C-alpha cells in the first residue's frame, strides 16, 4: 500500500463503498503525484455505481460539519476533509460528437473510466475495495511512462485529441510542469489535430496557459505550443514574434525566443504570474514597428508604446482579467525601457523621480523585469549592463529616501486650491496641480507643504489668480 493511502479518509471511503456495494478507486492526478512524490490536495474518487450516494454517506460518517456540494449536471459531488478536496464521480464511458468537446456520458466500469482518461500517467488508480486495498491498477503502463518521463495517450491519440482538443494543451501543460517529453506519435497527433482547438472555449484554454505560465520553466510549454502549430491559432500575436529577417547581411534576433528567455529569467526570481505575463508580452509591439535602415540596421522604436496599447485587447481576447492585473501588466510593458535608458545615460535626479512616480509600488518588479531583459550572449556585455543597473538601483534608493516619490501625493490637492482661490471646478485647478507635481519631480522645489504653497501662489499670480481673503 502506498503511504499516501494511510490518510484516514481512504479507509472511511473503502468501508462505505463496500457497505453500499459500489467499488471505489482513487484515480488520476492524486495517484500520479503520489508515485512522483509530489504534493497533492485534490483527490478524485471513481465509484462503480452511485458516486454521489457514496459522497453523501462519507460526509455523514465524517460528521454534521462536513458539507457536500453536488453537481447534478456532471453527476459529481465534492466535500472537503482537512486540507483535501475530494471529488466523487460514478465510473463512466464517453463518446463525442465532431462539433463538440462535451461528451455523451453513460454509466461504465473502472476500465471504461480509465479508457477515457487523457494520458497514461493519469489513468492510474489505487484500489479501495477492502480485499484489494492499495493495489495499483495500471492498464496502460503508466508507471513506466512516469519512470521514462513520457506523456502519451492511453488510446489512439488522434481520437483522444479529436474527441477533446483541450487535451492537446493539457499534454503541453503536463510536459511543462513535470519536465516530461511528449511521445513522438502523440505530439504528431497534436500537430495533425491542431485546428480542432477552435471548438474549445477561451476560458478553458487560458486556464491551461496560466498553469504553463506558473511552471518553473514556462518556456518549455510555449516552445511546444509553437512547434505544434497551436500557438499560431490561439495566440497569433506571440507567434509573430518568431519572424526574423535579414537585409544587406543584417538580421535581428528572434524576439519570441528572447521573450521566453526573459520569462524564464523572471520565473527564477518571482512566482508573480502577472509579472511573468509582463515578461512574455514586453516586446509584443515589436512586429508592428520593425523598420530597416541601411546604416543602422533593424530598429523597433516605440514598441513599448505600441505594446501597452495592445494589452487590453489581448487580455480581452485571451479571457484574462480586465482589472488591476491587466493594468499592472500594461504598466510594466509601458515602462520596461525606462530603466534601460537610464542605465545607458547619465542618471539625473529628475529622471529617477519620474520613474519612481510612474512605477510607484511596482518599481521593484519593474527593475526585476528589466534585469531579466538582459539576454546577451556576451558575458562582458551582461556584466556591464548589470553594473549599470546597480547604479540605477542605488540612485532609486537615494531619491526614494530623500523625496518619498514612490508613494508620491502632492502636498496641496485640488480641494485646497479651490478654497484658496475661491474657484469653481475649472481647468486652472488641473494646471496648478500639475505644475506642483512637475516642479517636485524636476527638483525645482522639495516635496513639502511650505515650498509647494510658495510655488503655488507664485504660479497662480502669473495666471492672474489671487487668494480670496
């Protein structure tokens, strides 16, 4: 018996399933992860017979505080025990129509249920019947594939992927998460069936993409998606970054591979998935602005501006959240060239203040992204760039300690300007507010109330405004 089956919940389910005459099995990801010694808190129980009934009886045995959630449309039930989420489903067999990934479901045997699984490593089951408790049921040599680090389908891969095309991206996701290889015949079937991905909802696709994005080395998944032809279908904007061109002997780098390198660099230092998205998309505007100049070669001027304009439409199309997370990624894409420019020029206090003001609380993430963006193959260049970035970081620290620009709030707000000059809402208020902000950021006045007030009164006088008495 595997040590993970020593959890008391399995003995309870075993007893109830036997009493009910419904054999039960642990199947899928929990078994796979147990054999790989990976943590897992999601337990799938397949019951030959009434899975919902076994779930309700299990909850009753656990006590009145155990709540069962029933999903009648899917004939499943879920309960929570300790830290584990346990889902019960009746064993079933499935068939599919060509125009839908929603199966026609019938009651089935354990074999039927294992046959319908996506990959051999997810068709493994632990027996919970009392007489065979803990025995491993492995009809497709899934353990061998685990040991060989192989992703393959249990049945004909063309049928598997045509029936449910999302499995193609799931294959890529598991290969990325587990650092496995997709078996050649299986991968060829993904390529052959790639157009079928069009029947899958954007919500299901982005759920898998985000799991790829959260993996230790997410570039693995995006390279596989590109090689399979799926990336061009689901994310053509990223696919276009692969295009390279040579004119008069001058070429430019593959911006797709560069973006993946930046993504991996960020992923080594941060689990923030939205910073990872910013890394993937930071050069997304380059194809639109690519130009060739006979003297200077290839340029991508303004790609940061074009990229930030693309982000809302990309997020909307990909079914990513249209909230502060999108705005964060947009901000990172907008600003990602600023520290690089600072590192290449003499660093002025004014430029640093403006960067701190624009980045705000996200300045540390921005600097991480910019340092990840250094992907030169020449070690000397990397050392020089990193040394320059250290100067920028030191200057950021000095200015922040002195001026507190990161959480900058003008010492005088619009309401006070209205009261001082007896104004109704008008454009002059905005002009004065902006003048104070610019004066502080340019270092003309310190960031304090007294100096801001003197500046305000002088600026207002020049506009013909006088304080009311």
